[in-house]
């Protein structure tokens, strides 16, 4: 099965890619350095072609609240459009459990978890009925 791992060269993504390959899956480790960019859309159509599943481990390069929100909104919009066009069956997203609580004692100062909360909501609302 072809699986695209967004953020596939990162700390978590590289481990996921290794595990999936060990299980015999055909894996695309998607990252800007590999020519697959969820913000610009570069390489997404090619990466999604023939894919069954996308594992989304994307991470915002910034912790500034507005930049985080814009990152996840743009990335999500581009990913879902490419996935739908390619007929991808499943989208699995890494989430931060309890992020909706917004506890400053967990993450003081800026609130990068806001992007996660919004992205989780957007994923739920963006799923096409099948």
C-alpha cells in the first residue's frame, strides 16, 4: 500500500516512515526538502497519486500564533484538495491531546496549540461524505 507521510523527514516522521517500510508499505517521506510542500502545493499531486493513506505529521515552522494558524489552514486546505483529487482513502493526523484546554502552565507564553485545535476542527468539518 502506498502511504504518504507529511513531515516524513522530521523527528517523528522519520520513525513512522521506517516502521511503515519495515511492514512492507511503499512510503513517500514528504517534506519541502524532498520537493513536496504543503504550503505552496509543490509536489503534492505527484506524491498523492496512487496513495491509499496520508499520515499528516506537519509542524509549523513558527510558534507565533497567527503564523501557526495560517500554516495549518493553508497546509490543510492544500493537502485535502490534493488527497480528494487523487482519491486518497484515509487521512491520519497527529494531534496534541488536551490542546483544547489551553492551559498556559503546559505551554507558557505564545499558544502554538491554537493551530492544532483549529486544524483538528477543520479536519472534522472538511471530510467529504463517502
